């Protein structure tokens, strides 16, 4: 009986060792994949920084003003001037439509006459 328990314990230890060995390789593969993803994220951040810098360079006000002048006949863009803007109080907002009252409710203050005023 004791020999059977020793053999079963040895088989259990070998089984657990095999499982731990497999999990170790799965973990190492996952770590490699995460490192690859971190590298991709880093390169994407670099590309994003480069694109933001290029966007800022292309949207310089002097460059846009020159482009507006060059393409005035096609686009009809005028240069931005301070007097081209209006004030907020000059905006005319549309009056919202008032819907008709369909089911009116009549109110009376007689119901509240019995309540004493605490003041």
C-alpha cells in the first residue's frame, strides 16, 4: 500500500512539474507578445508626435494666409480680420414655438386655505 502511495505521489509531482513547465512557456510567450505590443505602441506614439508636428507646421497662420491669397479666385476666402467677428449679443436666436395647451388643469387655492401658515 505504501509503495502505491509513493508511486501516485511521484506521478502527481511529475504531472505538476509538466504543468508548471507548460505554464512557464506560455508565460514567456505572453511576455514576448506584450513586449512586441509595447514596441508597436512606442512607434505609434512617435508617428503621432511626428504627425502633430507636421500638422502644426502646415497650419501656420502665415502659410494659411498665403494659401488663401493664392486661391482667392477659386475659394473666395478672405483673410481673418478682427472686425470680421461679431459680438454674442448681435446673434438673433429663433424663438422656440409654443405648443398649445391640450389638457388644462384648473388649480384652486381653496384646498390650501385650511393649512395654517407657520410664519
